[in-house]
C-alpha cells in the first residue's frame, strides 16, 4: 500500500538520527496521524496502526488541540518523559511526532550527579492495562509493594554504577523493611518519606510521585540518602 511505502521511506530517512539519539538517552521517536493512530514507532517499527487516544491522554490532547505538550506518562512499551510536537504541511495539520527520554536516563543522571541511589516503581495495574503483552517481560514485581513493578532496564543500569554498589545493596535491604506497611502511603499518590536503619546507618527514603496528564499518580521515583539528622 501507499502508506506502507511512506512509512518505509520515513524509517530509512531517520534511522541514523534515531540511532544517535538512542545512544544519548532518548528511547522513543513516534509519529502519529491526526486521529491518534500510530504511523511509525522508530523504536518498534513492526508495531503500528493502533489508536493511542484511549490509552495516552497526551496524544489525544496534542492531536485534538494541535498543540505542543510535554510530561510523564506510561505508554504501550515503557514509561518516559514525553515531548509531543504538532506537524503541519502547507498549513494543513498532518499529525504529530513524539520524542521521549527514558526513565533509565533520568535516574542514571540523578545518581551520577548526587552519588545517591534512585529507583523507580510503576503501578502494576497501569502497566498491565496499557503495555503491549510482548513487552510485559520487561517488568517484575517490586520488592516494595506487589501493586508496583520495577522496570528491569532501570534496575540493571543503576546496579552497574560502581560508585553506588554498596548503597544499592543496602537499598534492597531497606525495601524489605518498608514493604510491611507502605501500601497505604503509595495509594495516596502523595510525596512522603520514611527512615530505615540498615548496617548501622539511617537511610532517608523519599518517594516522589510521577503524575500523568490527568494528574493521576502512575509511578514513583525513590531516593535513598544517608540521613545525618536522625
């Protein structure tokens, strides 16, 4: 079909650019038609033709209002910070393009800047409902709550930061201490902190909610820092 020809042309034209941005922390480059239908996922070119309006509020807002929009959201493959730009040709609206920064990149940069451990958990219900079935193997139940997943890519990346290896192991022990009575706080979707003693050190563990475009908490960034005041 003609549309397949144009999709192949676009993919070939952008392959080198996508490879470059992937090496620099970006995960997704995604083109949408005006009705929210996926035209081309550079990160998963075989997956296209599905409508995103029902599962991605950002895509619906950007395409219906023809505006730029940015923010956090769980997509059909991963959770990212998204930037969506309207596209026009000769003043005609033809759809939108999205580029996304992976949470792996964000947490890695935070860990390198502050020399502290950061983790990321995503609501299990959101992932199960939204993510493609073939991508679910990228997620495992978190040590903090059975209602939340870890993204395996993030876990592996953070664990490989040599300067944080001891803190990372201790953060795993802290998670087990937290698990018994943390579900109520997680359900509230608000920022909160706990103090846990591990290996004779007090860790301040802070939970920062990540809200979607409907202001609903879909995930948390977790920071583990050694407390000097407790």
